[in-house]
C-alpha cells in the first residue's frame, strides 16, 4: 500500500488555469483545472511543464465566480489521456498565493458537497 504524502484534502473542481512558464515572455498556456487543495492545484496541460520549474498561474472558476493567482512550483508532470486526447497531468505546489482566498474557496466547495 502506498502512503499518502499530501497534507491537505483535494477537492475536484473544474475551471481554466492560465499558466505562464517564462515571466520574461507574454506566452501563456490554457490548461484545465482538475483539483484544488490548500497547498496546490492539479491540472491538465496540452504542453509538458518541466518539473521543479516555477510558473505564474491564474485559476478561473466560473461556478464559484472566483479567480486566484500566484506563483507555483511544478512538482510533477506525467503524460495521460484526458477526454481521449494526450495531455500532461501537472501538480503545482503553491509558493505565493493568497491563502485566505484559497481557504474561502475550499470552504465554499466543502459546504456545497
């Protein structure tokens, strides 16, 4: 049995995550949100993101009418099939984010469930 390494519960969510992998460039990647926790997010990216790299991100969730953004670290990036297409499942650990806003979103999601 594999021991769970995560400290916080993940909540499945949908939405768009706009990722900027190089702050010196304006290029962005549109990704799909998979889940959110107090410590980070998981997403599906059409492009591989380098593990241990720092990225800027904005999470846009229309259901809750909220956006959160910040700086994160790519902790894993694995190729997967998602909606019958090749994507990368990416885990991003928050480095700089408004934790109070994340807590508020998670509380709202928990209350809906």
